[in-house]
């Protein structure tokens, strides 16, 4: 038995436009605040689908976006996949050569780009004319086009067709509908494709209480960028619920976030810990009315217990700690309390809420230790393996990674976890050799290879050191050629890296060592360094060393 139709995205918007026509979609944009409704949004989405037809974009195309969180970007979330194409959201904070690789690898036919990101896209473009090989057209998200070498280029408002209706095709649920690249990997970023069905299943997975508990009465502001695994699926799921959307626009700061919560009466918001630590700092110095805010979903990196407690005690806001990956669409676990736990003493309760949580209904996991599956005793640990209707089964065009990262339909997550007797997963380590700073990945291997290219360096390794604001920051350990070292070499190393990497990738500290500890097989033993330098004091990272969004 199967249903009368496939599992596809279009019915979510059809229902919202019919049942909640006046519910609002609000957005901070570079042109000020915009405000629309599902009914009007649905017509704009039809105009976008017609425009893609008129522009000759094939139904099978991948269409890229290089954008912040705003309503025009949200229009692509339904306009592109519901006509049968694949929405590929690209992270503009990545180093140029990663953006270049990602666009080429995905062979995007058309790219939507924010005005404030045009320059970044230009600098990532493959040749002097500002063109990527497969890209046939650029569309700037606004009503005019800034001076640019991107060509051919038009502005979004002129690009939209006039026809406000579209003959939406009945799509096969296996049809590719979305794509994101993950940088949480050694080597080149890996593409993860989403089908109509995986996106449908993820939407249905996060809607109920055991997921993110989204309701028609909610006013939801995804602060998590729309280029991070489709803003954790919120734009689609909030539509499915009939909730009000609030998009915080380009590079929102804590003041923007506080103002939007207050003005739009936001009830639910989501993002990485750094954002919420930043908002707390802001609130210490500034007044804001957070009385509408009920819940914050925090994920992408571990939410500190103090953060969870502070929001609850000072602002009466519940923090829901969630876990997921690009490969899991992304939301796969959330630290909900089980019945009865609400009345536990605060400390005991928070020890549960600080974990990565309970797997969402529909998914299965197991934890593989050295001798097979580990017991759920909160102490033994192993690698988390997961499977389910919104967990990917392969990487795009990467057979070698498929060999190592999947076993019999299970995704090996690379996260090392314990599971307590109540089934709460907790991450205790990471098998992947990468650093996550403010929710964004930094490749330690790329940095160390680049540092080792310096004439005065004989060996180098880079590890992530815990940091109060960014969770982790990179620190380099360098064996200098005899007779050199100290300040000038550190400045040289940072200059060398700055040629290819954004400021926020550069190590905050360079530590000179006689030798780097090695494992029995001669590899750098980062575990030894991580243990030894867990309390390493790094001076405050300058603001510009952080991802812009934070
Ligand atoms: P990404 O694919 O960029 O979403 O990164 C996924 C990875 O981020 C996971 O495999 C974890 O290593 C990490 N991660 C995600 N959520 C959490 C969390 N709540 N706590 C700790 N690490 C997390």
C-alpha cells in the first residue's frame, strides 16, 4: 500500500496559502523591513517558478543560493523544488576556493546572490570574467544590480515573471529537491542531496512535540542561516504548521535579534550557541522585552549548561538542545525531558537537558565501540551510527567517502557518544579531525598543510581549543626550523594563511614546540595535545576573526 500521492513539498505551501492566507512572513532586508502573507507569498513563488521556466532553467537543474535569511530567499525554498529543480544553498562564509569547488561540483545552472555577497561571489568565481563554468545566469536578490563582473546578471524583481499562477507538476518523491555541502570533513566539502521525500519526512519529523514542537500559533525566527542545512528545515516546517515566519536578514547582530523578538512577538527561535551567548551579553547592557519568547532550539555545537539555565532563570525561556548533521537533514535528536523529569531538582534535570538528547521518532541509532555495540550505561562510549527516512545514504559523487562513512545502510556520524539508561545521547568526543568555531567548520588539516609550506616550519599541527564564546578556536603547534621562531614567524604564518583563508579561520595562537607528539603509526597525536592544552588561554579573538553571521 502506498498513498494516493507521493511525499512532496508542494502540499505544505498549498495548505498554508489556503488555510492561513493572512498569516505573516516578515523579513529584515537590506531595504528595510518587509511584510507579506502566505497568500501573497504563494503568488510570488508561482512568479519565481514561471521566471525559471522563462529563463530556460531546466527542470533537472540545480539552482544555487548565496544568501542570508530573508523572504526572497524563502521564495526559492518552494519555488525551486516544487517545479522539480534542486535548491542548493551555499555557505558564503567559506573560503573562496571551497565556494568555487562547491559551485563547480554541483554544476549550478543559476545562482541567486545577495547584494552584500556579490563581492564574495565574484572573488570565488573561477575566471577573470567572474563566471563559474556551469552557471548561466546570476540573479541579485533586490530591485537593482550593483556594479559587478558577474555576467549575465539581473535583479530579482525584474527576473520574476508576471504570471501569478503555475501549473505545479506532480513530482516523484525520489526526485532530488535540495542540496547542501558539509565542511565537517577532512578533504574537500561533501555534497548531500535531499529528495522530495527526505525533506517531507524531515518536515513531518520536526513538527511534533518530540521534534521541535511547531504550531500554527508560533512566530518562528530562524537565526540559524538558511545556508546551514536549510535553516534546520524550519522554513518548510513552519509553513507546514501554518506559523508566522520572521527572517532576521543579512548578518544580524544581537540588537537586531532582540528588536525582532520584541517587535514581532517571536515565540520560537533557533541557532548555534554563540548567537545566544551574544544575546545574553547584549541583554546585560540593554533592555529588551523577551516576554513573547517561549523556546530556543540550540544546536550545531554543544549548548553550555550555564546558557540553558540563564535563559530559563532570567528570561523564563526554555532551551531545547538539539543535535543533527547535514547528512541527517539535519535534526535527529532533541533533549526533551521525559514525563516525571520536570519535577526533578534543577541540577539533575539540567544534566539531561545539556545532553544531545533523544532520537526523533522515525530514526534509529546504535553506538559502536571497539567490541561492538556499547551498553546504555552513560559511561561506555563509541561512534554514533544512525539511519532513517531523512538520513542520507550517500555523498554526491564521492564513492571513496561512501565506502568509509556508510555501513549496511547506517551513517557513521563521526561523533563519539555515550548513551544513558534513559536513552539520552551525549557527545563526548569527535572522531573527525575538524574544528567548529561559532557553528562553522574549520579544517585543521588544510591549515596545517598550509603552515608546513612555510620555509621556516618543519612540522605543524592545528587543534581546536575550548573557547567560551566560540566553543572552539584553532591553535597551531609549530616546530620551527632551527634558529627561527617567535613573533615575526607567527605574523608570517598568519599572513600566509590570510592569502587563502578568511580571517576567522586563522589560528588565534601559534605555540612553538620542540616536537609534535606522534602515534605508534607516526601520525600527529592530537589527542595528547588536546588534553594538554584543554585550558590553554587564548586572548580574546578580535571581532573580525569571527564568522560574520555571529
Ligand atoms: P553540520 O553537518 O555542519 O551540521 O555538523 C554536524 C556536526 O556538528 C555533528 O556531527 C556534531 O559533531 C556537531 N553538532 C551538531 N549539533 C551538536 C550539538 N548539539 N552538540 C555538539 N555537537 C553538535
